[in-house]
C-alpha cells in the first residue's frame, strides 16, 4: 500500500511526466532528422526540386517544437506548484480545525464538570467561589476563541466599522495594559520611551486593542516562566517603531517567515504538536496593514525570547 502511494506521489508524477515529454520530443526530433536525411538522398538521386520536396527547414520545426514543449513544461510546473500549495493549505486548515475544536471543547467540558459538581455535592462557600472563578476563566477562554473567528471574518470582508482617531500611542498602550491588568497578574510589563514626546498617529482603537491583545496573549502563551514584556518606543524618520520584546521560548529561524500566515501553527503542521489556533498573528498582520504599518518578528532561537516590531506612520 505504501509502495503504491509513493508511485503516485505528486513529485514522482511530475518527474515521470517531464521525462516522458522530453523523451518524446527527443525521439520525434531524431525521427524527423532521419526522415529529412532520407528525403535529401532521394532528391539528390532523382535530381528533384529541393524547394518543393523540402519546403520546411529542419531547424524551424525543431525550434517550434522546443518552444511548445517549453510552454507545456511551464504549464505543468505552475499546476504542480498550485496543487502543492493547495494541499499544504488543506493540511493547515485540517490541523487548525483539530486544534480549534480542542480549544472550544476543553472549556465546555470543564464548565460542565464544575456544574455537575455543584449539582451532586454540597460545597462550602470557599469551594463555590473557587469553582466559579474557574468557570469564568473557561468562559473567557471560550469567548476569546469565538470572538477571534468573528473578528477575522469581519476584518477579511472589510465590514469592520469604527472611527479612526488620532492617539498618543504611549498613553494608549499604557491604558490598555492598565485596563486589562487582571489578564497579566503575574507578568512584568515595562515601558521604555527615551524621547518622552507624545507619539501621535491615526488608529482604529478597537482594532489596535485587538492587535495588542493578540501579541500579549501570544507572549504569555509561549512562555515557560513569568512573562517579562518590554515595550520599547522609538521614532525614526517618519515612522513610529514599537518593539514588543519578551522572555519566552523563542522561535526557530525557519518558523519566523511563516508565523504570520493564516492557519499556521508553530510546530509540525501534520500533527497535534502545533500550538495555538493559527489566527492570532495573522490577525495582527492584517490590522497592521489596515493601519498602513508593518509587523516583523525576530528571535535568536529557542529559549531566547522573541521581539515583534510594529512600524506605523506618524
């Protein structure tokens, strides 16, 4: 069964197709040259008019055939690359569905378990508050996952409506973390702004908060210790640069170019070892583009942290 699967592998099929086509071209040219040589000998033997018998030149035919075969090979290559990308996207989507289903099912199962505990047992007030807190956390997790899907649909369809306003990014980001301090209780967040001057730019506040939330929760999720997040502000030329530097597990170099792709999850894309839903950083890049900005990632490797740099026009 495995041998048969290898025989019909797309790469092997492409190689065999190209070899068959090139071989056919070679045999046809060889046959054509032999026929032309035979006709020339007949013409010489019977003193016939060369222009009538050999009207077409051999090299013209060979050139046209070569061009046609080149076009066919190019078409095969394009179709192959397109199918390969489609297959890769299908694998990413399949992995996303598996992981996201797990992300939705886990909090629901947890909430159900706590509710059944409430029904079956007489609990002390302390235990009731503890389990209620757990259920609220699971509810927040479930709500975040659902909102992420809904927000993605709105942003991609360009139906996300909100006003763009001028904001001082330093104050806006500080207020965001102050407002959501309950999400980062055991985290240390430092703000570094050497210039001290206000950094004014036009932003969509709800979308920009979504960008900040995704970057922050991503740093929290991929951290094996207590999160220390440094947010560094800098102005160069006519751009504002905001660096989000964490002390997390880091990212390997081959992964850095892929993490902003839709459905891409850090880890192997063909099993459940990949983490996350594969939408958080994709949303971050979309929102950065909406603000006419750019987001990049840099890491020295595993266990050396990651730095995300957001550039925006002043």
